[in-house]
C-alpha cells in the first residue's frame, strides 16, 4: 500500500507541475460541459487542437463538449461570404 501512495503522490506532483507550466484553465474554471450544441462545441472552436488537446483548457477534451472560452473557427468560405467576393 505504501508503494501505491508514493506513486500516487508522484503522479499528483507531476500533474500539478504540468498545470503550473501550461497555465490552462481547469474544467471547473472554464465551465466545461460534456455536450455542446450543433453550432457550439469544441470541434468547431479555434482553440481545439485535436482529441484531448486545447490551448485554453486542460485535458481531457471531448470534440462534442463546450466551455465558456468557445470561439468559433471561421473557414475560408465563411470569410468570403461575410466580406463578399470581388
């Protein structure tokens, strides 16, 4: 049991160190929810960098989730539709 506790403490310290380096928000701070809407979810967010990777919130990150930092990606087609075609 002692070995398990030492391993747990080691992993907890490692996670705390990584969190302090990254300065990413926790799920609670980001108001992270497991399911977003059709228009608002992590896969459509500018900060989503792939499965379990976000530039603003600590992992794990689900493509279907959403948080208060959501900022929609604007693809080329949408840019052209907004600005008009010359």
